[in-house]
C-alpha cells in the first residue's frame, strides 16, 4: 500500500467523522428550536374549566391529576378531616417539571431535582424558587369552576346567566 493511499483514506475517514459530529451537533441544536416553535403554536388555556363532582370529590389526603387545556393540574384534598381542596398548576417553579402528590407524606414532590412543596403549595425544600401557582376556584351548584385568573371565574357565571 502506498503512503498516498493511506493518507487519502485517513483524510476521508476524518472528514466523515468531523462531518458526522457536526451533523449530530446541528441536530442537537435544531431539535429544541423545533420543540420551542411547536410550543408557540399551542393553544392558549381556556378562560375557566367546569369540573364535575366526580373530578374533584376526593377523600382527605388524596390527589388527582387533570388537564387545564394543556396545563397539568393537581387537585389535592388536604389530609385534615373534610380537608380543604387545593388546586395547583402541577409544574415545578424550578425547572418546569411535572410534580406529583406523595400520599402518606402529604407533600408534593418534583423528581427532577428533589424539590418538595407542602399541601399549601409553599416550598419545603430543594431548589424551587417560588410556591406552586394555585388555581382560583368557586363552587357552582354541584360543580366547581377553576381558573388561572380570578376575573375569569366571573365569566363562567355570566355566560350561564346569559345562556
């Protein structure tokens, strides 16, 4: 084998390796941009959501996940007798991971970086910088109206009175 042939083979090999590496890096940079652009097209959340009794009637110390449009929603009945109903945006304030309720511990947990919240939504430990965002809620007969903005609760009652 001539030294020139070996040199060309190495050159092609190295070119392929560098080209493949650049393609991988490029794809790694493009994927988040495409995902971000897809999120921009997501529909905005509804003004309010009307929950049936089956959706929010929980025993004390129990929780349930639902969706508010595309936003995960955590409904928690605090553990005290006939506990209070708390409804949170189920997204950690640290890094936007979905949180869940830990039964028996009466805490809300983010597995991404081990953040803990109390059933009041306040930070107990870990990196979350802020409490969980709570939904506003108001009963309407045997149903429950929930909204991210307090003024949207009134829309539910105004629309039912008009219709």
